[in-house]
C-alpha cells in the first residue's frame, strides 16, 4: 500500500465503515451507514489527502461539538502500539483520518492535541498532524518534541524527528527550518545513534532534507556525530543523511564516507546497448573501472541518465550502483540492467539520452542511447 497513488484508493466508504464500527463500540449512536455513504459519495475524483479530509469531516459532524470531548472518543479506537517493523501504511493505515481530525480541528486546544498526537503516533503517525502546531504554537510544540526525542517508545522518538523535517514529503515545507535548521539539529542530538531502525531512517532523512538547503551545516554536523559517536548506528544515519550530496558528487561528503582517490580511477570501457530502445525495453550498461594509483582506493560508482524532457532539455537522474574497494592497478567490470519504463514521477520523451558513469561524483565516461516513444 506504500505510496500516495496506491494508498488513496483505500480511503472510501469501506474505510469509513472500518473507522465507524470502531467508534460505535464506544459511542453506540454513531451512524456508521450514514458516515460510509457520505464518504463514498464525496471521495470520487479526489486525491489522497482530500479523501482523508472527507473522512475527518464526516467524523467531525458526528462526534461531540466540543473538540476536547470528541478527541477521547477517537483515541479509544486506536488499538495497541505498533511494534518495530509494523508500518503506518500497512497495519494502521485507516487511522490517517483520526490524525487528520487533530490536525484540522485542534489548533485552539494545543495541549489536548499534542497529547493526542503522541497517542496516535504510537499506533499510526503524527508527522503531518504536528506540523501546524509547530507553526502556530511553536515554543510549546518544540518543548514537547524535545520530550518526545527522549521517549522509551521508538514510535514517539521517530515522531520527534519526522514531524519537524523541513521538507517532509506530502506535507507543506516548514520554511522556518529551511532557513535555519539548527533547532531541528538540536532535537536530533539524542537520536544520532538510536537503536531503532525506524528512528534512524527518519533521522537520516531529516539530515538529508537539511543538506539540500544547508549543506555546510549538514556536513559539519555529520562530521561531529561521527567523531563523538563512532557507532555503526551513527555511521548508517550519516550515510543515509548525506546521500543527496553524494549523488551530487560533493567531495567532502564522499571523503567523510570513506571514498578516496576518484581522480585516480578511470573508466576505459563503456557500452550502452541496444543503441535504440522503446518503452518497455531494458538497457545493458557495462563498463570497467580501473585504479591507476599505486595505493588502494574505496570509490562510489553511480550512473546518471539524462532524461530528455518535452522542451528538449535534459534532466539528470542519478542511480546508485556500488561502492568498490580497488587495489593498486586493479581493474573491475560492472554490469547493470536499466529498465526503460514509465513511472508516476517520470515521463519519457523521444530523443538522444546521455548516460554518464560517475566515480566519486566525477564523470569518467559517457555513452548514449536513442529512445523512440
């Protein structure tokens, strides 16, 4: 169910019935049939977030008018806390309208709502619901987020990072943190070697967000974290958090992750076949990498496809390949199959496409293929 486009279809009358039946257990007069029928009629043609809002609106008109009285009803249907590895888009996807309810209707009651968000995130997520509170009740919310970062619950600790990401997908940008991410980095300090993979992924994503707008600060933070917390957990977070800079060939990021000697590595052979393809075909990309130095080097190898756009310009997309340990004078062959198929985030246009091979962010060979659509 992961992904906005696949998820949206689940939010319909049946989803409303699933939520409504749970509410009726604690509020017997709740009109499940009416709620389901209303949602089914209103979600037609809407995308994910608007569908979820329809479900939240239906709850609002059927629960007590006083928000502090309505919230406990919804919290009573949440169920057990999610264990490590259970996802909000699988186990508890249907709770998204509950979180949206708090996001939309609770801003005049921040204490009640922040308590609710903490309870919800244990069973689903509060990463979207908390963002309006960061903006409208900033000091109060940031104090609460700092407490969440110290929680024994991995779900709550993850919220402390995910909820304040400057550029959280599917959410509006937190401009204040794009302009000055230092408050976010302060919140991440106790999470920089977290034992939970769920939390570490969020911390890495947060650092990656920050690197897009404040690369120097992200690099300085990553450097300090590795020095002060030399653990596998911190190393994983830093690798994940610097991935955008690595794809851009940032030499400081690459060096921090142990990549060396890219200037000594050449690509003497590159083949891109077939030379002409259509949608659905698969390219075979083959090349050799050779270390010309008398010392060993650890290098990051990527390939870049420059996709032709409708206006005739090319948009590069970096694809991760491998990290190689090359001995002095060593030459190694690499093969990669690359499918040419439509995806939601990319449309293909006909024309000559360029393929670059990057070693530590440095272009070492270039090939081409022609796409017929």
